[in-house]
């Protein structure tokens, strides 16, 4: 039954064959189709793509049949396609939106269903609620046209989205200096959609690309899940050191996120990467414009904002908040703690490929290795230290929220609490400008406890207090 379908931080995700079934995918698609028709998109064109998870291409075809059954035209990708490429295809083909079959970084048991608007970005929370309200309770209410019939009528067309996206990249970055820099780059594709893209874009010069985990394997060996954070990236970090590479780039399952490892085999965390990307745009490219950040990412951005006299806007977690704010403010960059970053001139969607190219360009233009880029960043904003713990939880969420509020701590990790933000979870501001955040995942039964501080030795104590406040210890 479709009543299990709820859109979280970024779409609906579920366990394959339990609640993520063909019937429920069709029901979710019917909700999206009804929403688009209600908003004047009858007869419009939509892009549908998918990742490399179990049955993803077949779930995508099922969604295409429902869209066709509603009289909507579908451009169906001819293979597994990165989320940012799907998003760009919406704009390039002047489509009205997209459906993307992917569970991004979730465990191999899961799959997911993302929807996008005509800008290629996430639909805002009000729109998602409306889509949910239009999802039928039973598959008998779903309109559907068999794929063979839909293709014969021209309602489903398969296409290769890669050439137009690669041509678009040329408007955003000159890759020739990277190709000729003689770098050795390890790319961990995490068994996902990022495979083949960096070699295709950067081949033909002196730079060498070494890809790992670049085949289709839906059980994701050598990692718990295709999320670009430790311990999932440990094999990639070791490969970087063993091969004497200059940098490790990691794309998650659908390649909308990027992770970075330095030449010494150290992980550069996602808060540091966001600050580096902002510094790159400001200092190397001389760009100016707003920064949009979720409340779970780095306070280094506020420091850069003051330094370069640009506004910084903070939103709830998820690109359903970030994308609309980017469009509203014509932001230079938008991003979140998960390692997803979007850029002006591109679509308002996370792009792990473009973000990776920008990191490489920063290395080339400044003639610095990744560890030296971190030194440069810290020389401007001071050292910042971050960590996160995820724990599954049981019981009612509302009861846990009340308990967190009741805790009302005056100090956390030995630092004085200076404020509390409850926009999305519970973010406690600390006297050093750092913070502790406790929030519930929007896609899984998980509580996340995060912190950032200027005191490296305080990190474990802040997290320990956070677990106690969250009732997880």
C-alpha cells in the first residue's frame, strides 16, 4: 500500500521488496504526475534516470510507463546516470521536471525515488506535501501505458545525456590545465554512477586517472554503503598512498556528492571541502555572491562571508531547502554537510563531478597539494574540527524531542552553550563559535549527532555529551 510513501530529506527511500516495490513506485509516480498536471504541465516532457542499484533500470521503466499513461512525454536515460547529469538534462531539454530512481548513499538493501522541478532542482517542501497527498492508496488508481506502446507512440524516448552535459562543463571550467598538469588522481566511484566520468573528461593529457570500484555491484563490497565518508573510503585512501597519487576523489552512489582524500591518505571532511570550494570561487575565480548552507555544515563559511563581504544564508537540512534559496538569492554556491555542493551557472542541484573538477582546478591554479590547501584555508579562518556519530533509535520521535529540550544543557564538552536553534533538529551554539547538532535523519530511522569546534581535543567530549542529551547513551 502506498501509505508508506513519505518524502524525507531528499525523496522517498525504502527497503527493496518490503516497501520499495513496483506497485509503490507506480503509485509514487502517479502522485508526481497528478501534481505536475495540476500545475499546468499536461503533455509536458520529463526526464527519468536511475542509478546502479538492484532493479533500478526496471523501476525507472515502471515510472516511465505511468508518466506515459498520464499523457506525459518521457526522456529515459539509456543507462545509469549521475544525478547532476539528470538535473542538467531537465534544463537542456526544457523539460518540466524529472524522476530519479536512486537511494544515493543508503545501504544496498534500499532504493529511492527523487523528484525534480523545471530548474533541475529539488521541489520545495510544500510541493512535496502536495505530491504525497496525491499518491493513490492503491495501484488500481494508477494510469499506466506499456513501454512498447508508449515508445511506439513517441511518449517514451531513450537518450544519451552525456554529450550535452560535458559540453556544458566547458562553460563552467577550462579542464585543459588539469589535463596537462601531470597529476595522478585516484577516483573511487563507490560502485556507482560516477564511473567513467573523470577519465572521459580529463583523458588525453599528462594527468593519470586511476578508478576503483567502477563496475556495477549492487552489494557494494569493501564498504558499508556508498557514502563518501570513513570507513567506506578506507580502501580508496590506501590506494592513494600505495599508488603515490596526488589526491583521492570519491563520488557517492549517484555521483551528486564528492569526498576528498589528501596525498597522505587523510580524509578531508565534507565541511572542510565546502569551505575550500567557497574559498576557490572567491579567491581563485574572483566570484562574488551569496553562500547558502544548511545548519549542519561549517561555520567557516560565515567567517569567509565576513572576510569577503558577502551574505551567508542558513537553511534546514536538504536541497529541498537549499535549491529554492539559491534561486532566490542567485547564490554563488550552496551546500550541505553530506558532501553535496551546487554552483551558480549550473543547475541548483548537487554535482559531485563539477565539485571534483573545481578541487582539481584549485590544486593546479594554486600549485598546492590537498593538505596544503587545508593549511591555506586554516590560515584564513583558523583550524576547525568536525565529527559525526549516527545511531539507530527506537521509540517515538516526539518523546525523544521532548527529552532533548528538557535536558537544557548549560555546557557541552566543557564549552558554554550560547544558544539553541530548532529549525531542523537541535543545534546548540557553543562559546568558541562551534556547535553541536542533534537531528533525525529524513530518510532512515537514525539520529545524527554532529559537532564542529575550534578545539580539536574537545570533539570527543562534545559528541559524548551530545549522545547523552539525545538519550543514546
